[in-house]
C-alpha cells in the first residue's frame, strides 16, 4: 500500500481547473460586459505617463506593471484589466498549494479555492486595474512561503519572503501589517528561537532595501503619503467605524464563507496539526487589531489575509466530513458557490446597468459608498465607471468655442484626479488642452507656465472662481447618467485674466485625500 503523501502534482488538473474559473469570469466580463473606465484607472494611466519612485496615494510598483502592460497590450478596457484577471487565477493557484501544505486533499482544495473565487471583494478588486489585486496576490504568496518556512525552514524561503514583503510594501504600505504580524507570531509562538538566527533579519533587510525608494520619495516630497493617509482617515473615511469594519468582514468575503474562514482560524490556532502554522492566524489577528484600533478602516483592507484561513478551513472541514457529517463538505461548497453567483453582480459589472439596478432592488440592497458620498441608482464603485468620456467631449466643445489665440493658452482644471485624468486620457480622441488639478499627485506634477492662461474649469461655483479671475463665464454643462451625482450636471466655466499667478494660487488648492 502506498502511503506517500499527496502533493500538488497529484491534483494538478483540479488546481488548474479551479484557477481558470476566475480567469474566465473576468475575461468574459471584460470582453462582453462591464461598464467603462473606472475613475482610478484613468488616474493610474496618468501616473504611468509619469514614472516615478512614488505617488501621493500609493507606492509605484503597480504603476510600473501598468506601464509595461500598456506598451504591450494597449489601453483598451480588455487590455487594461487582463493583468488583474490573470492575478485572480494565480491567487487561487497559490491558495490551493497552501491548502495542500497545510494537509489538505481534494475537497480541501475545492473548498478553499471556491471561497477565494466567490469572495465578492476578490471578484471586485480583480475586475479593474489597481494595486489591490497585486496586494492580494503578494499577501497570498507571502503566507504560502511562511507555510514553507514552518515546514522546512530553508534559507532560500527566507530570501524569497524578503523579496515578496519588499515588493508588497512597494505596492501598498498595508503590507506592514503582515510584517508586524509575522514578527509578533515569531515572538509569541515556539518559533521564537528563529529570532536568534540571522534569517528573519536578512528577510527584513531585503524588504527594506526594496522599499527604500518610496521612503526616499516621501522624504523628498514632505512625506506626502503620510499626509494623504491622515487626511483620508479624518476626511472621506471618517464615517466608517469599527462596527462597519467587522460587519464588512462577513459581507465582503461572502457571508457563507464564514463557515470556512472561522473554522480555518480555529484550525490554525488550536488544532493539533494546524497549530504548527499558528503564525498564519497571528498575522490575521494582528492585522485585524491594527485596523480596528485605527477606528476608520475599510473592511477590504483585511481581505488579503483570508486565503490562509480559507486553506485551514478547507483542511478542517475535509477532515471532519471524512469521518462523520459526510454531507458537510458538499453543503459548504454548494452554499458558497450559489451565494457567490447570486452576489457576483454586486461585485463585478456583469449585468447591463438597468438589469443591475433592478436586480439589486429585488435583493433589497441599496447603493453604498465608503466615502460618505451622495449616491443615485448605483453604488460608488459602479457610478465611477460612468461619464468620463462624456466629460472629455463636453470640455472639448467648450475648448473649441475659444478663439485660436485662447486655445494656445488654454488649460483644463479638474477639481479631482478623475476629472483631470479623463481629459488627459481622452485627449487622443477629442481636441483638448493640457489638464491640471490640485488633487493628490496632480498637485506635485504641477503645470506648464503659460502667460495669461485661459482656464476651463470643470464644476464649482462662479462666485468662488471670481476670487481668482477677473472674468468667469459658464460655457457649457456636463451631464452623464449613472455617474456620481457630484460629477453630474456640472457647469463648465471659462475663466480669463487671473488675479494672481498660477504659482501663487497653486499653494492654496493642494488637497491630498
């Protein structure tokens, strides 16, 4: 009788099949469904036009990947979102491998994988380009390497972990929570003896060296990212509270997946076999506590920590159902898949917009925003996919109404990076002048000096604009159905003869949030 432990190669076809499921979901959505470019995607395009060591609201790693993607595949929505789609598949693949290393077999792999595939927050984050899909993948990879360290403690694994943490930080500084949890886990478990070796310090050194460019960028830019975090926490996220955060853990991960990740947490903390990997549970708990103590954390910030819990839960449920309650594994898988399919239109734009509105009403779900914004028929995530090309077209019409001499001196001013980035992105399709803004990295990028500039201002009040210009006239109006209300019915002004130089005014309009 062969008692050789099963490995990933024994389940290769199952793992590949499960990995292809989210890939196909996203490729179908990107090719045949979807809405439009997301506000942040347009801003990321603008960032990729200005490669740097950092940006006000994020480290630079994802922007460099976007730069490569644009040069290889182009700027279409399908091309833009191809990389997150692939990342969704790789995340499932690594989760399955982690499940095997934790002691799981076929059903454990299926359970942990479907939990990842049908988690609404993962579906949503992998449906558009951002640093978030990279964040989930890098966390999952780091957690898997930590499992390998616990099992084998090879020096090479510590090196790999250092690189993953370093690139994780260069993608999103929330990776610090994983690093803190890992150190805390080493300290409070029987792995503390590893702190007497050079391995964890070499890991930390590698991570620090990789992250140093963003530290240098922040020093040179007056710690812009810290200012951004402070302003966002006290401003647009101030309406969030601890209750929202905890409730969000169940809603964003799929309510039925709690029957996987809660047993997974138990498995990693208390099970005779699972507690060997208690480090993973402590990383989750430490991250959870950090975010709770912040008081205004978005629920999605903890999302990257769940693949390890899904893996542990899959192992425990498989074991229980193999001895008794044989129906349990089928019930868990069925409920997660069915509920995941039911909730998927709320996470990815797979339905036509009118069908989505009707569907959400039938479910009794009202539009939501994490930024306390006024909403109409759509949640902010979807509303921010509407109106950008129309905005560029409307601004272009105003621009074309100027005299030839005025066009040479024209600049578009957007009140936020979405408005400025939409003008910049659609400039190849519509006649448009350069765009500037005081929002986030646009403020750092500044403006080209123009004598007696003519500003086309998107939105705002005429009275406010007259504080800075001698003459302000309303020359158009921007309308876009389904967009965020504060981006709809916007007057477009032509402002002439500034009362003070743009350089002097620039200091007054900076806002990092």
